[in-house]
C-alpha cells in the first residue's frame, strides 16, 4: 500500500497497491517507520506544486529500517535504523556531488517527487544517503531530520550569526521553528518570531525560546519589530514563510549591512526592491535544501537534545488516515503530522 499522486492538479491522491521495489547496486531498500508530511506535499495535494510526473508516490521526510542492501553496499546491513536524505538520483561526479551538495546537482531528482517516495511499505534510496540513527532517537523525531537540515543549512552555513544579534524569523512552520532553535544556539540577544496569526505555531515558538512573537494579521509587523528593537531593527532576518509580503518586511526591518536569508520557496516570480538592498548594503542570500554534513550535524544535535523535533509533532496517524492528517495541516490546526506506513 502506498499514497500515490495519480494526476496533476488538485486532489488525485490515493492509496494504491504497488509492487515492492527491487534493490539495485549501491542502493538500499528501506522500510519507512515514520514519514513527516512536508508543506511541499500539501502543495502537491492541492495542485499548487507540480514538480512531479504522475503516478508518483509522495513522501521524503522519513526514518526507517534497512530491509535489503544491494551489491557494493558495505557500511549498512538489514535491520539498521536509519534516516535518509532526499536525493533519489544524481550524477555523483560533478563538483556539487563531490562536495556533499547533492541538492545543487543538475541531474538530481528528489525522493517523493522526482522518484517514488516514502509513503509506502518500502522505498529505494542510494546507500550513501542513508545515515545511521543514534540509539537514543525514536523513529518519529528522527523522521524530521530532513526538516532540521534545511533550517541548519540556512542558519549555520548561509549567514554569519554572532552572539548578541537580534534575529527575526518569518514563518513558524516546522522549518521556521527549527531555525529559531538553531539560531538560539548562537546566543542572540533577541529572537522575534512572526507568523500570519496567533495560533498553535506562535504558542510553540514562545515555548521554544522566542523572546517576542508577532501575529501579522493583527499587528503592523514592521512597526512591531521596530518598537521591540528600539528602532534598531534586525541584524539577521530568516525568511521561511515563502511570502512576498514577509520578504518585503524583512528587507525593511533589517539594519544597514544586515543579512536576509531566504529559505521559503516562492510560488511565482516577484518584484524585489533592489534599490533598498543596495543602499542599505544588505546581504540577501538564498538557502536551498541541505548538505551531507548538515544531516550528520542534525543527528548529533538531536541526540544531544540541543534541538527538539519531537516538540513539533502535534499529530501521528497511520498511513490509511492520510487525508485527515493533510486536512489538519491545511487548516493550520497542527504544526507537524507524521504518517506511519
């Protein structure tokens, strides 16, 4: 049984019987134990994201158990508990692949949209993408390692944080909440969390260490940030919202010579105030996916309990109740939902 996107457009997501994949040389066959529902999966369900060719099994945030290993796989064995990066195929020989930046390989196809994913009894993946889980981690919290790697790449690799910084995080979805936690490790003086409304996500942001929260539908976000920072603004803004409105506010409230990192993907091309970026001497930086080392670091942070993914999981349901889980997220009634195949 697998959750398959049968056609493009809204809906067309169905539970279907599918054949068991055959293990290949250099690959492992994994039995998913827990699979997170990513916002991109919700967008594919609603028809807003069409980066796949149907029929396609969705799901890319997962942990599981090795079921079979292919030829030339020597570091993994059946029964091993693992998390898996999202790179399903890639060239393996370009600069980006050779330096652990597989997400930037022009030949890359992602698990769960470029190739079949983890909302299934079995999923096939390159062996080098499977990382052994620390014994202390449970499958559900480990399934969100991928989400943590995205936040970690943005905060640790793409910008320069310093102790005492004032940081604003836009968008309190899972990536934003994890970016907040990673940023907290750098010793900022203030972290401000912004979301569209006063909801479970802003409540969770406060529990995870946000010093101040702003609900954009009831407050003027720019004024609220300026008031809270005494007119200084932010040293660093982290945009995980994927909203043009949020990005425009970020560019306005970041102090001169500050940094804006854009993590959330935007559904369409938008005009940006380049003059503001130039005259304020802002560093505007994109951040895409993660690196191999981010995955290793994420697992160490989780095992050391420096960052929590478990806190984000508000719902855990069997794969057969996928529609309920998707509707919970669409209605903003939860933060992260897990499906158990």
